[in-house]
C-alpha cells in the first residue's frame, strides 16, 4: 500500500511538470545490453522529474512481477550488467528486486576469479601438441599408475618425442582424476588380481530353491588363474562351522592359496577365519556394494544358473549335489573358457563321460568326432576317437 501511494505522489508531481506527452521506448531482449547503454545515454537529455516518474513506474512493475515470478532466468550478460551497475550505485542493495545482495556479491567474486585466472595464465609460446602425443601421454598415465611425470617424459624421449615435464603433468592430471574411493597412486584392483591370479581363490554362495520352494545353498571355490572349480558343497543351513569344514576339505594336504576373496556374509565367521589362518591364507574381504571385486566368482555363479540350474527341477539336497557335481566335472575337464583364451581349466585330461552312450559324429581329418552327453544331453563334449 505504501509503494502504491508513493507511486501516485510521484506521478502527480511528474504530471505537473508536463511530461505526459513524452514516450519511453522499451528495449527489446535482442538489444540488451546495447539497449540499456543507449537508454542510459538518452537519459542524460531528460529532466529529473521525468526520470523519477519513470523509475517509480518501473519499480511498481517489478513489485508486481516479484509477486508472480519465483526465480527469473538470467544470462551471463544480465549478471555482468547487474554487477557493473551495482558498482556505480551507492544504495544498490535497496535497489535489488529479482536477486539477493549475497547473490550479486557471489557473481562479483566469480568474475574476479575468472579475470585473474585469465590474466595470470602463462603465454603459450610453443605450438600445441599433436593429438597422438596427448593420447599417448594419457595412455601411459592410465596404464602405469606408478609412473610420475619425469618417468613418462623419459619414456617419450625413447620414442623421439620431446615434451617438457610441465606439459606431461598437465595431461596426466586430466587422465588420473581420482574418485572418492580410488587410490591416488599404486596399482588398482584389476592389476593386483592379474599378478596374483594363480595364488588367489574366490568363494561365494549361490541360493537355490527346490521343487517345493525350500531354500538350498551352494558353496563354491574357484581358482582365478585357471578358472578351475576347486571345491563345492550343498546344504540347507549354511553356518560358520559348515563353511569352515568346506575350507578344510578344499585344502586337504596343505595345498592352500595365498589369498582368498570373499564377501562380508555372516556365514564366514570365527571358525572360517581360524581355519584360513591355520593354512596361512590371507582373507581379502570385498568392499560393500562392490560386486566387481569378486567378479570372477560372480560370473561363474551366473553361468551355473544359466547353463544348468535354470533347466533342471531340483528335487532336494542330494539331487542338487549330483547335478552340480556333473556340471563342475564338465566345466573343469571339457568346457572351453573365454577368459583364458578358449582353454580348458584342466587342460589335457581325457573325457570323464562314457562313449558307449554317445552317437558317432561326422568324420574328418584326424579321426572320427564323438560326442559325450552331459546332464542328459543339455550339453555335449566333443572329442576325436583314438
């Protein structure tokens, strides 16, 4: 109400001054900020009373818009112009309607940082590096986590590529942006697994339901180097004592790995830890919500489900044990594995199935091909007759 009365008073004063016939031209959105600058130049030729009435008119329109528009959309040019005009006005805080004074100060600080960042940038006198060299620097930084800028620069000199240390550091930072859970230096998890694959076992549980929807659990241990299934067990109630006994059976003659990867399941309790320590096995617990840390075992569990259990009706614990036993025998002695170059985990072994039930295959160079059915014909093992 007070703003409206003020507007009326100023308007009456302006009318007495004889400014009714003057027409104010509104600048378009395309002409900003050029329209603002040209309007300011024209204001120099206008009277003070006319400017007062126009300011009151514009102020009243801003008050109306402030009641309807919650957050107006501003461009970078609008922000820069508001900061520039506020710097020329003593009472700029009271003149703001669409933004808060703290917002305008934040814009000013951001422009100040941007100005001095561009001003303090060192001039580049050397020509820009080719894209092939930049890609090579970033590739070396990613593939060799232990190398520093000088080490990468020395490797580039071997290839007759002359780059200064500061340039190498610049592109190293772009390729080695670390997340909250990554290491800043040293090898990553994939490198560690590849270097110690022959000395690492991985264990996990696979839940299964029988024909009557009763839960069963399969405990599996695989060797990462050869992808060989070391041991498996089936039970309805997996406990810490049962899991520890499975580890004893998997290492009967002190043939234990150096590392054992497992998750944070409560089935791995005190008994399991005691057995692992007695066999000098260092247990590596996977982080929370990180299934890729035990990716080899997780992939094998999915393969057991897709290639075997999804096609068989499980009648009970003994039936599940026989089905998994036959699949594990086929997996270790006959099934090629993509992760090891289509090799077989137990390479060189003879077929574990009977050839009397297998029909003869097509002949060819090197002898007749014979197929051995697996899991009632769900899979087949093909070999040449002796």
